């Protein structure tokens, strides 16, 4: 009963919003830094350690962001949190992060670094390995690439975040013992 009251009074929305906006800003900064350093994760000739570094700096940080929000919310609830509340908190972070990253990617490639978008198109053409059908498709999509990039990032982060939330909520779930309510 006490856990239900605490969960009704303390909502994770503000925390999820803050963590998601912080992570989205981090991803944009990471994108800018990688661009300045000349690291292109989509290129075919990228050394394995650069790919590992990109995965570590983006996805491991994303897992940590979701885990952090869930853990912080659990602490706010007095150290106890149901699986559903943990999942809900993590998924809110994922949904907000997907939305913010999509918006920031659009702004970044539209107004800040249009050359980066052209580099993505050039890399896709290079990866087509001379297949005329693929190259023609890429060239037809080039005008819409910014929308696909922003929307794709938003959907990808939301779906992957959903899966991460399912897993991390299971680790953080801790129901309040029934007999503890009687002692208070």
C-alpha cells in the first residue's frame, strides 16, 4: 500500500525528460567531435577500434542513461520499485531521447553541417560497390536523406531503448516486503 502511494505521488516524467535531453545533447556533441576528428562509422575502411569506440561512446552511454534514470527513480521511491514502474521510467527516457535526437539531428544536418549529410550520401554510394540500381536509389533518396536520418534516429533510439528498459527494469525491480507495511 505504501509503495503504491509513493508511486502515485512521485512520477518519473521530469527525471526522464532531463536525462533524455542531456543524452540528446551529448549525442550531438559526440557527432560534432567525431566529424571534426574525421571518424565516419559508416565508411567501409574504418578500423575496428574506431567502430568499437563509437559503439562504446554512444550505446553504452545510452544504456547507462536509461539505467541511471531507473535507479534514481527507484531511490526517489525509497529503494523499492515495481518492474512496471522501472520499465515505464526507462521507456520514457527512450521515447524522449528518440524525439530529441531526431529533432537535433535534423537541425544539425540542415543548418550546421550540410556537408556531413552529403558525406553520408557519398559513403552510401561508395558502399553500393558500383551496383547501378542501388546508386540510382540512393540518388533518388538524397533529397529526403535528412528526414530519413532524423526519423530513423528517433525510431531506432526509441526501439532500442524499449529493449534496454525491459532488461534493466528486471535488474532494478525490488518490491517492498508485505510485512514491512505492518511494522510502520
